[in-house]
C-alpha cells in the first residue's frame, strides 16, 4: 500500500531480485473502469448466487485443476515478482488448489446455509419463520504482498466469497501485478468455459483504484490482508461511506511466544533452534512470525547462545519489495541503537538483508517494549528476558492483539495455566509447544484476533468458517411454497441439512 | 438521542401524558463514573464468562422470574414514562422474561459455542486444532425509546450479551430513565442474590455519557436501537476509535408493503383494514411499521376508501417523547403540502397526534419518494398508487434497506415471483400475506437488514442467533488437555455438542 501510482501511469512488474528490467503489466485502473468492473460484477452475481451450491462447487474444483495445470507458469511469475523461491511458491500453488476444493466441499455439504425452520401455529397467530443465508453481493479483495497466491487474487478471500455466491473484484498488490493478472486470467477462463459470466471476477490496479473500490456503492464487503497503516485507512473508508460496509482486515500481529522456566529446563536448545527457523522462514515475511519470545533469566544465556549459532547459518535474503526492505533496515537500526542485535549471514549483494534478532536483558529499559509491540516485516525478532513468571504474564497481558500466542511448557508445569489464561484475551489462536508459522487450512482453524491483528475479531480469513464473512441471513415469514428459495422449500430439492425448532418459542 | 443533557444536570423522568410533574432520577454520568462502571464490568466479566453455561442460564431464569414478580411496578413505571398503555407493557414484560428464558435454553443447549475439532496427524506434521467461541468482553447496550423493556435495559441485547458471558453497561434512554433504573436494580439484585458481582450490569445516563461509553477503551462491542442520526454518530465513534469495535445498530426502516393486482382483487378490504391497524399499532412507534404500501391503480379508490373508514376509528395518541411528537407533526405537514393526507380521530388534548396516511396518486410528482424513503416515527404511512407491476418492482428496488418487506399476493399470482426477487436484496425478513409488526422471538427469526435498517446486515437483534454478536472464535493448537477450557477437553465435562472434521484437510 506504499506505492504512489499515478492513475495515468502503467503498473510495472518488478523483479524482486533485481535480475531483470521492469515490465509494464496494465494501466492503473481509473474511475470509469471501476464503474464498469463493479457493474459487470453486480450484473453477474444474482444468477451465480442463486445457483445450486454444487454448480459453484464444480467451478471451484475446476479452479483447483487449472491452478495445478498452470503451476509452472504461476510459480515462475510469482517467483520473479517476490523472490519467495520455487519450493515455497509450489507449495502455495498447491494451497490455493486445496482452498478452492475445501470451499467446494463446504458449500456442497450445505450446513453453511444455516437453514432453520420455526414451525408456526396458525390458531395462536404465531407465524412460521424459515431462515437461511444469502450472499452479500460484491466483495472487494485486497491481495497481500507476502502471499502472492494464497492471500491474493486466487486465494482464500476470493474463493470463499465466490463459494458463498458473491462476485469478487480483486485489487492486485503492486508487488505482484503480473501474478495477479495471470491468476485472474486463469480463473476467468474457467468461469467462461463453464458457461458463467467472467465478470464475476474483476481485477483493478493502483492505490487510488483500491480506495475508490472500497468507497464504491456497488461494493458490499471488503477482505484485506496487509499493513496496519494501509488497512486502517481502508477500514475508515469502508466505515465512513454513506452506506457503511463490513471490512475484514488482517493487519499487523506480533505473535508473542513464552518459554516457561520448566520448558527452558527441558528443551532450551530445541526451542531456540525452532524459534530461529520460524522467525526467519520465508525471510520472516509471515503474518504469524514470532515477533517476540520471552525467556526466563535462568536460561537466557544458553538460549541466546543457541540463537547465535542457529542464526549464523541463516542466509540473507531479498525481501518482497523495496519499501519492505527499507522499513526493515530502519527498524533494525533503531532497535540496534538501544539493545544488542544478533545477526545472520552477510548478504551476497547489497539488496539483501541479514536476519537479525535483538536481545533485551532485564537491565534494559522496559520502555523499549515499543520495539516489540510493533510488527516488523522481515527476518527480525526480539528475545526478552524475564525474571518471574508473574512479571512475564503482566508484560504479555499489556501487548496489543495478535493472531497467535504461543506457550512452550513442560508436561506438568505450574506456570502454564496463568500464561494460557493471559493469552486468551490477546489472540485468536493459542499454540502449544510449537511455533505459529504454518497455518493449517481446515474447519476449526481461526486466523484472526483482537485489533490490530484483525479489524473484526468475530471472523477468520483462513478455514471453512471464513465463508461467513460473505453471507447474511434472510428470513421468510409465512411464504407460499412456490415463493421460497429451494433450500427453504418443503421439497428441499437441494437436499440441504436443516434445523427445525420445537416451535414453542 | 435528541436531548441535550448537561453532564452536571439531573436526569428527569417525564410523564408522557403530561399528567404529573417531572421526577429527578439520577445524575447524568460523568467520565469518572464511566471509568469506574466499565472497570467494575471488566473486572467481573472473566469469572462470569468462564462459568459453565448452566450457571449463567440459572441467573437468566431468575431474571425471568423477577420480571414476572415485579410486573406491576415495571408496567406502572414504564407506562408513566412512555404512555404505551398497560396491555402493551404487560405483554412487553412477558416478552423480556421469555427472552431471558430463550437465551438460558440457547446456552444450555451448547451448540452456540460452535465447538469444532480437527484431529491432527503427528506423522505428517499436521497439528490438532480445537475451536470454540468466547465472550468478547464488555458490551454497551443503548436502550430504545419505543421498547422501554424489550429493546432497553432488560431487553434482548442485554440478556443475549450476559448469556454469552459478557458484562453489560447499559445506556438508559432519556425517555424512560426511571424504568431503566428499576430494571437494572431488579437484575443487579438477582445477580447479587445468586452470588455474582452486580458490576456485571452497569447503567449510565446522558447523551455525552453514551458517546464516552462507546469511545471507552474497556468497551468491546455496542448494541444500539434508535434513530438513524444518533445511531450513525455512535457507529462512527465505534469505527473511529484507536481500536475499532463492532457496532450493531438497528436504525431506521420503512418496511415497504406491496399489494399485487390479484391480491387486491381477492382481499382489498381486508388488506386495507389490516394495514391501518398495523401502521397505527402502538401509535405507529414500531421499527417494523409499514411505512409505505404500494396499491395497484385498479383498486386504489376502493383501498383508499376503506383506509379512510378504518382511520376514522383510530384514536389519537400521545407519542413517546416531545421531540418525537414534534418531528411527526413536521413530517405530516411537509407531506400534506404535496399530497392529500387522510386523518384519524382528533386528539382529546393538544399534546396528542392524529393518525395520518398520505395518498400519492399516479398523477403526483414521483420526486415525492423522499417522503416515503425516510422513516417517520408515529402513526403515519404512505399509500402509493402504481400502474403496472413492472413499475412497482422498479420503485421498490430503488428503496433503501429495510428490516422487512411484505407481499400480499394471491394463491396463484403471476406477479408474485418478481416482487419476491426484488425484496431479497432489500430486507432481512420477507413477510407474506400479513404485516411486519409483531416480531416473533424464536430461533429462525432475523431482525436486521441492509443499511440503514442495520449497520451490520450479518447480524440480528432478535432471536436465538443474536447471541453471535457477542462471541468471537478462539482456537487451540496442540494444547495439553489440562490447559484446554472444559468444552474443548476430551472429557467434555460440560457435555457440549461438538463437530469433528475428517482431518483430511
């Protein structure tokens, strides 16, 4: 969200490793085009939204097949734009296919419609009520810099919204416009080939186009993954419109990790090594990166020593974009002026960054907490020494909201309950004896949490229940059978599961 | 929300019929008191929220019993402040008891916790995930003028939030401060007697206290029922905070009704009479009042004649507050300068208002739609003549969002499907061959809809699912059994229903 693209300019695809020249991809989208793209989406949505879920599931499975068929092209394009590497991006391509398939399963199962029937009692004047969920309309999806696929045009927000029966207009992230165009092209061709209007998936480029999209009267909800600054600005646009719309933003998250004294006693070396691996995975560019780890005084020296050793083997890396690299370096420099910073391998060229982990000892000024309360994208994390578990619980409890909070504890651990209790108000997912990177895409997964980790803590952007963001209830009172939608008709030709209440209330 | 109470002033209880002098009830709540009240709520909430649902259900049932025991006092106090009458207020007292009981049943059932378990696969490195819903914290509840009980301190927002395990701080409506104090007193005594901290239910008075409550860092969500002006202002405060919080506002709703030509042919007289009864029920002070009815040219004369007859029998009435009365009269005068207005009985005193129904014929200027697009609180509604069903569908489709949309149609009716289709994007509840007043409190009921009828169309303020507004997901990854909350433990001592996924995804 940091580029300042003039609407009259071309959007350029940049080689994240600097090995090749910029390539123009598309013109930044202007207001006239946004009007047309949102009108096309709104026009295509009703037929798609009213179709039997199995029809949309069929298209979602075709998306999955198309992603698999085009893996090489997708990975090559995304790797050039993000430098995330072939292995990671091949995995991410498998993930977008799995996500599309998951939502095909979710909508075919039918429970997502939440059909409820309250029988009426004519003699008592009590009406019959039948309720289900309908799509909200057109959803704007903002792609993230760090997941050019799984949290971008072909990612979870898009396929969950399409699964719900919504149309989608995606805003391409400026860090990977060509990947965005390729993904949209593949998906629009699948839609066309299956006989659907490809206007169901629109794509816009440019920061001002993104703002205009959120403000547009035809946009009914927004899914966003990105920075706190950019996300907050768009949240405020969505809330301030004449007709406010739901804004589901995943912004910054520090993801605290606590090592109890007992856990440090049992597994200090193992935890230190896994911590470095998690904090530097994909060059520290995961929203679930452990940004701070609290280590007891009893083991701080041993822990730091192991981190130093592990870090020496951590390669330097190209970050996703130049602004991300510049912010990373400024942050590390700022922290480094106040606390020692351990560093990884030196980069092979000047554009790479060295992994860095700061160590805050008890003797340091506690006002330094500002450095570990703010997310720093890239391979940076902070080790904080604590003296007593009580002190540490207080430090953790004062932190801003996070997607995750992690506890390393022993099998029998007197300190564990107090930490688990302190974590619950702080985060959306509590991880035990592991690390928060690597988010499982499943039914029970929750990827959201108190602000700023998400702008609406009731919803998730990963997993089966993320479809709820794009659905709203509609109730029918005493409707003639012929005027009910299929899932509410007595005949239930879609064969969806329904909950029938006793009718007593 | 129109009073301009100085924080230093007393809050006065006013006799809505003007038969007795104002009575001072409480001082308007200042910032210091708000800090204390929200701190008390936040301090009491964790134990309440972590209690077994049956313990909270026990308290909810005691609320119901206490409301029944104190019906006479409650009704007398509320009738003096609102002039809604003993019959209506006795019914409303029964409703708050029924609502408290409904939520006791909902939480004891346990499905509201939405427990899901995704088994892990250690050999494949797939973690186990267990998810359920936890209370969001402290909820601010804004009472409505027109429901001094059911949508105020002892109403659905409060009992659903307490059922969820949240603490509540209620903002008393200035139209019924004594009723609010009485209800809070009864509920706080029930809490105390049952061994709970009465700080779980706070009460504040005054417009500036309401704004400060929404802005307060200890407030985690807001439930509001009231005007579009006041609700929008508070929505913007909730969205604009450093940490934005969910704001569930039910604002204005016009609730269009359409009579098809076939229905008019079958039941013109019956529909006209029921329409007048619904539009003037409780002096037209329901959020589901039919604000506009579309009648075909073929029957407009007969319909208007029947409305005129029915209206002659409609008594004048005292409205809830002086500002509501003044706005009603201004609105009727403004419409009356452009279209004929049919009127009910003359009031027995100058403070009463006459029911009024405007008639907009085809020959009238269609720009008059502004008069029926805006809610007018009180016994006022508009009859709009239409020539063809196609024209009427277009008029309806251009209306702002409503809580309800109603269709009167024949058993076999060629025009009904087009109207039903036009209604779905417009409203949260579609009513057939009836009228929208009289909202059933049940499992499938949805009371919400596109803006401005509610600020978040995903949620309802009536019925079992309204509890979802006050709950957020929390996931546990690979947690030791001892650190899981009871509903997620293998032993499941709370005996809550759980969904277990196949673990394949």
